[in-house]
């Protein structure tokens, strides 16, 4: 494991809707004391899906607060059940949560920052915007949404940033042009991004085309988004020939683990590559939803991250062959 997970019992203190289909949930762990945590941190939450225990990760909104951890959950139509579970919670509900962990590295010594959020990806950037504004850094936040009415946290962000908050609302004809934006940035600007997978892929490739240092493009992900809607698909185990059907609302990792296969995993967010297995045959398409493999590796489809990625058709895998876990963790930690 890259991080030691410390779980504690917690209570839901309050819930409120901050935008259509986006609900903020304030969770107070028993040992919370307002200790600061890194900007962009997330926690894992124990959930129950169709009677089965499971885990979901949620970014923390804003800076550390003695009242507890604030998360925002979008009620997703294409959901494996986590958002539905979280939305049925009310004040007084009991949960188990981990301590905060951050994978979003920020160089606080820089002066120029460009924050980019897509939809619910605004959540880990709220705290970053607040901290940078308080430090009097040169920071601008671009928030891409389908409509302004769907944008969460506009009021606190406007209070912190003023006209440095720019909303790109599709229904207003204001599409975010990443190429033009990156071309306009000062050469010393650091970009922090969080958004759906397709938007991240576009942002990463556009940034690479500028020739700017990859270290100046930091990102946080939510790996549940893919190129096509989740649907059942089949996985065949090379060693035994046994096939499993992966339902639309469960991951390949969960199904194979429940069936007794010794599946190695860590982040469960498609970031570390520890869970990756070899694809030895493919009758269909793989929907790579991870950010660990390169574009070339995804085109080749010789491996798949079963924690988030899905497929159409039948995928034959060899569960005995895996990338070295230490190498994968090292790459993920230093990206």
C-alpha cells in the first residue's frame, strides 16, 4: 500500500444540496480535531451496495474545518451505486471513513496558477483556490459546466476570487478552449486540473503539445467516467477458461475478488496501476478509465486496470501476470 489507511467511525452531521444533483455531506469522524490536511485531499468512505460492503473515494471541499469533513456527491445516472447510497444518508447516520490523503501536488513557491475544473471536479479545487487567494498568488479558476445553474460553490469561489473565477457554461455558448487558454498562460504558470476522464485526456494531450514541463500540469481524477456508458461485459480467466459477467454497477476488480481471485489493488481510482492485469485476448473494446497507462498502452490494450476500466464484449485476462507493484507505485507517486 502506498498509504497506511487509518479508518475511524464517523457521523453524518448535515446534508445540503449545493447544485442540482450535487449534495454536500458534512461528516464528523470521532477523532476529528480540525488538524489541517493537504489541499486536494480525499477520504475513503465505507458504503453498502446491494447489501455488500464497498468503498468509495470523495474529495474534500475547502480547507480543514473543525466541524468535520465536507464532501460533495453528484447523483450519477451511470453509477455503481455509491452515489445513491450517499444520497440516502441523513444527519445522524453512521459511517466509517479514512484519514485524508492528497495526491495533488502543489508547488507553493510559484506565483502563477491556473485551476481548471470540469463539473463535479470543482470539489478538490475549492480549497486550492481559497488558499492561493489568501496568499495573494496570481490565480485564475476556469470552471466548465453544461449550465451555470449546475455549477457548485460559485458563491464562496466568487468571494475568494472575484472576476478571476471564469465559468464556461455550455448553455451560454462559452466552451472552454484549452489550446487557447494554455497558449495565453505565463510560461511559469502551474496548472491544476480535475474533471472527467475525456476532459482530462484532452487537457493532458493539449498541454503536452505546448512543450511545457509535464511537472507543471497537476491533476486529480474521478475515474468512473468513460468513453461509453457502463454496461455488462464478460471476463474470461485464461488459466481456467471460467467466465464472469461484470454487471454495469460493479467493477471487474470487485467481481473477481468476490469470486476468490487474489486481486492486488491499492488506490482503486485508476491512478497507481497496482491492480493491472494482462489482457491475452479481446473480442470487443476496452474502455480504459485509468490515468496510469499511456495513450499508446491504452491503444495496444495489452493490460487493463480492473478497478475502474470496463469493456464491450469479452476480455480474456491472465491474473497470474501483473506489473511490479513497487514500480507501479513509484511511477504513480512521481507523475
